C-alpha cells in the first residue's frame, strides 16, 4: 500500500493488523490507536501514512488536509477506552 514501508507494516503486524484488508476494515485512527496500545511510540506521521494508504493519497497531503479530523478521532478512541 502507498505510504507504508517495512517499519509501518512491522508496527501494524505487532498490533494484530496483518493485511491491507484488515487495515481497511479498521480505519486509520483505530489502527493507529492499536499500534499505540502495543507499547510502541508511533509518531503522527504513521497516522497520516495510514490514512494516505487508505485514500491513496500522499501522507504529506493527509497531514495538511485531515490533521485535525484524524487527531480528533484518535483522541476520541483513546478517551473511550479509558472510560470503559
């Protein structure tokens, strides 16, 4: 998938996301949170890369146009996990 190299796939695999289909089913924000829950410390660039892979756009474009939406989704998912 576009934007995702070996290091990104290693993090996704560690989070139990072994394939493009699994990533598509989860979405970028949920996959990013899953990677964080493994104890890894992904940068926001992984979030942009994941969304770019799903939308077939360059990760840098995602960072410019969808940054707030993606970060809000991540914050919401993390707060939901804490509250449940």
